C-alpha cells in the first residue's frame, strides 16, 4: 500500500485485494492520519482487483471519519469487480466515485466550495 500526503490531499493506494486482513491495514493507515478541516482524502482503487464485504468496512469507516472532521473522501479508478460490490450494497450512491485521479481535481477546480463544509 502506498500513502502520499501533499498539501490538503491525502492519497491512499491499496493494492491487490481489500479483504479482512488488507482492510485492517487500510483502516490503520486512515486512523494514523490526523484529519484536518478541508482535507481531500482520495482512495485510488486502480490496483485493487477484488474486494469482499469485509473490505467495505474501512471505506465506510473512513468516510464517516472524514465527514465528521470536515474532510471529503472520494474513490477513483474503481474496477468492475469492486464497482459491482459497491453497486450491490448501494454504496455507489453514498461515495463520490470518479473515473480517474485527474477528474477529481477538474471538479474541484471548477467548484472549489466542494471542500468547504
């Protein structure tokens, strides 16, 4: 897993699958970040080929923490198997999902108030 922190953007890049074990690692990495108001948390799923129901826990937990802290959490590069899990659980309507990393910033640049609460 790769973690990058630049300015107000926190980028999480899990790899392989998100299941109970790797989901715990992702949860720990998110918990280690001290949320700051107006941060943008990005979970880039480009290298995730599989996610089971236990992998949803860190995503939902992260979203809850981000929102409570005045941050914004988005997903990008969601592959078909992961997207299917999000759709079956109707979490695709809860998360902001972008086709790729660059598209997140196109929207943010056009609408800078999206980071404000």
